[in-house]
């Protein structure tokens, strides 16, 4: 279980680093998906180790939330690109007007 949790924490840290450092909206959403998948790996490892089904239920819930997030994020990204002509997050504060 330690190996799985180590890999999950490394993947989560890579995703968090991508969210913090990147300015492209698509890359930020991909980094969020990495973080979701790292949490899924941790839940599956823990539920397998403890012989519980609840971790698998959390994984299904996270996959549903990630799919909805991806659909909404793609719509926001397309609308943002049509409005501003770029996917640079720094220009998102211009949408307030």
C-alpha cells in the first residue's frame, strides 16, 4: 500500500504544481484531472488494503464529478477563447466588465 500511496502523492504534487505555475486554462484543467486521479488511486489502494467497498464508491463519485467538471470547463474555455482570443488565465479578470 505504501508504494501506491507514494505514487498517488507524487502525482498529486505534480498536479498541484501544474495548477499553481501554469497560465494556460487547458493545462490547469489537465492538472486538476491529475489531482483527481491521484485521489482515486489513494482511495482504491486504501479500500483494497482494508477490504472495504466505500473507497470504490468514492472513486465512482470522483469520476462523475471529474466528467462534469471537464464538460463545464471545456464550455468555459471555448467561451473565454471566443471572447478574448487567448486561454491565458491572467486575462480572466477582464471578464468582470
